[in-house]
């Protein structure tokens, strides 16, 4: 909702004459423009002493408004888009891939929720290393708890339990250079980074980015959520919408981790509350402590797979 | 772009929206005096708001020629090299150092919890002394910040541990560096005390204030090189008499994020000492760390200290890169050391 003065900078046709004409009809911003009867406005414009400029101005504003919208799509176009662009990325763990019928899907926001030490960060690191090892593209990792461990990623990439003695050769270097990590410590910085990322991806510079991991989103939102105000919920919803937009537009897999809090009767429930539940496309619950024997992962929500299915997995 | 995503105080945000400024573009060409008049706030506050808004709207413009996907990010390869070249703070107990792969790492928040009397404060004091070991002896040569909430910091004990540390360094010097150049400046035990900055907090508001102040303190003392911040204990003021649990969760998660930021920004280690509580799990009471499930995610690493028969043990509960392992240790007059068990038979590990 921009006032008309700001549009003059980029579109000189919207000069002060045009603005005065609009003001005489009570139009100060582009929203007012939309709410006005456009045919009546054009009729007034034709009666003016300089009709051409005014009509151009009206057309210009209409095109600015339309360019901000998304185009209408029909089902066939959506199916084509999903078959061509929205491919599945493996998580690196076979059992999780079998459970999810392929793995993480581009265009989906996947949430990993589980109690402390259930293996959420391990799954994220494994998925990132898998993308890097098979040179599928870049991975951006937003880390809120300093838990991104390059040593662990090197272990995954070189199959060795002790990376300091292995020869860190050129392939490991190339693989690890495609994982980019940034530490984020508050929700406002995260929103800025996401907007910056969205703009960079939109401007067609070829980045070949395939995956975005935020570990963990709940620790950024917990300090602002609750307390009688709705501002925390608004920020959470904004972050969720930005993630979905980036995932859909740039065909990325977005992985987000969430922790658990105490619910009724001593049972644990996912943090971030009821309003967050509808935001991610896929929700996976990791239960129990991460151990070498395997941890249970269960589908809580999925667009086309049955929820409640679970399996055991181990991150080697 | 919305005004609601600006990091300003809620009252200012409310005033902005009720005065009709709901998007950033409406703030772009406004003078501070006009804004101050509209919102009925002081001109300084108006200048602050406009500064934040201009920073945010400036970031929206695509930087042509910038090749980075995300500004300020590092690749995993660079981080690996940084990690390999960074030193850890030794705990003076070689078994413990082994399971920690070197000791307490910088840029990470480590939480250490255990029953009363297990040696948490002793470990904290040992780390505050060990961080000052000079680089020539394999240490970090840094200073320590000790935030005491319980009043369990005993200066006489610190002196005792510092003397033992100085003695150890002297021994190391004579044993291994006979052939090399002249003996380096040996540290006096009192100089160890000089390098520990001590804060005593008595309420939770003071605790939050100290952590907020730490950022300013650390940037002022940047040349001084504080390498460890020890908080003993992080939970004390949040356990009793806290009526509003939602507020407690918000304060604790905010505090955790600030400590993470300090660890990353100033390249230091943050050590948080925690107490234990009883939790009713699956029909029986179990000992878990205090402050509940939401705090469990606040630390990068977690070490639990417990009694195993007559011996003290440390167990790695949570770590992104270390496997779960446990090791014994003792608390002696000289500080934390390896445990020499009295058993004559060889123990099968």
C-alpha cells in the first residue's frame, strides 16, 4: 500500500499533475485507486485538458498493481510444474526416504519436531551432507544454537570416524564449500535474511540452491511468543509465509526444527502452539533419545501420505 | 514491507500503526520532527525509529554485483579450518578432556549439570584458571568472566587451584623445555586472580541485566581477550517464586540466544552450571536438569555429572559432534584431576 508520491521516483509519468487529479477524487494510495470506479475516473480524465497523460498514468498504475500479483494457474499447469520442478531430495537416511516415499520434496516446508537429543540436528546435517556429496546444489544452513558442526559434516562426507587423520582431499573441499552456514540469533535478523535470500533468488543470478535448513526456528520465536500480545504470532506467521514463498518460487526443500514443551498429563507436545501447526507442509516427529540402535520417526502431517506411519532410523 | 517487522518497542509500534504509518515506504521521506509530532514522542526516539526503518528498506534493494547468496555466511570448509585451528580449554583431567575431544570448545555454549556436591563449582573454578594458561603451554591465554548467582565462589579455593596450576606449568617447563630458550615468565598465582572478572547477582533481573551488559563489557575489553564466561548457576533465580511460567520461558530463551550470540561473536566459550530436579517420568521419579524441556535446547553441549558408586563421573548427554561417553574424575586439593581408583584389579572399560 504505497502512497502515490513514492511511485513518482520510478515512474515519472505519475507527476504532481496526475497526483492532484487523483487527489481531487480522494485517491492518495494505490489501494484507494483500486477501490475507485475506474471507468468513471477515465471519463473524468478524458474531459481534462491533458487527457493523454492522465490516461497513461492510470494504465501505468494498473500495470504496477498487476505486476505485484501472482498469475492464475490451472490444475494442469500446477501438475506440470510439480513434475518438472518439484523433485524429491533424499535425506541421506534410507529408512526415512522409504517412509517419505522418496525423501524431502522441493516446494515443501518440512518440520522436524522432537525432544532434546532426539537427533534433529543430526538429520539436518546428514541431509545437508547428502546434497553436498552428490553435488546437487547449494545448501544454506541458518544455525541458532551454534550446533552446526563442520567436523560432523566432514565425517559424513568422508565415511571416516576420525576426520583429522583422513586426507581431506579436493572432493571433500568442494563438497563442503557448497554448504553455507550463517548464525542467526533473533527473529528480526532471520526475517531480513529470508527477504534478502528471496530477492537474490528472484533476480535470476544462478545460485543452484536446493536446500534451506533452519535449526532451530523455535528458539528464535520462543522469546517473543505469548505474553498477552499477538506480535509474536504475527512474526511467526510472517516467517512461515516467507519460507513457503521461497520454497515454492525457487523449488527448494525447506527444513525447520522445532522443540517440545510439556503439555497435559505430562506428555510432551510440539512448541510454537496451535497456530504454527498449519504452516509447515510436512511434520515429522522424532521420539525418544537418539541412540545407535535407532530412533523412531513418525509422520504427523503430510499432504499426500497417511499420517501415523512410523519407522526407525539411524544416522551413520 | 510492514512496520510490524521492525525491531522497535511495542509501544512505538502501536503508536506508528494508530497514526497511520503501516508500511516502510510511508516512513521513507519523513522528517524526525514531523514523526515526533505525530506520535507524541521525543525527537531522539523518532530519529532512532527512522534510522531502523531506513536500514531495513535499504536492505531490500538488490545489490547488483554481490555474488553471495546470504551476506555474512561462511562455507562449511572455512568453518572446519577455523575449528581445527582453535584451541580448547582443558579441564585438567585427561579422561574428561578425551571424551570432550580436547576440552571445552570456544564458540559453543556448554551446560554442566549435576547433584549438589558433585563438583560443578569446582569445575567452573578450574576452567576459570585453566583458560589463563599461556599459549606456550597449550592454553588460550585469555581471561575469565565469572557470574555468581549462588555465592559459592571461594577466593581461597581459587588461589589454591591457581597455585597448583602454576606449579604444574613450572614442572612442565623444567621437564620438557630444558633444551630450548630461557624459562618463560612464570605466572604468579595472584596474577591468575587478576584475570577473573567476577559479578555477583542476587535476583533474576540482575542476572538478565548482567548478560545484557556483557556484550558492551566484552566489546570494551576486546583487546583484553576474555575467553570464557562461566555462569554459576544459571537456574538459581528462576526456580523459586516464579509465578508466570510463560514469562520464565520467554526470559530463559531470550537469555539463551544472547549467550549464543556472545559465544559466536567474541569467539569465547560459555559454560552454564545447572542444578537437578526430580521429574515424574513413566511412573517413577527421575533426576533431570532443572528448568524443563524448553531450556534443554538452549545449550550446544550438555554434560551431566553423577555419582557411580563412590566415584564421580561425567557423561556427555548432548553434542552435535561427540559420541556419548562417560569418564571418571576426582576433585582434589589441587583441583579437578584424573581419578586414581583404589581398586587393585584392572577395570574392564
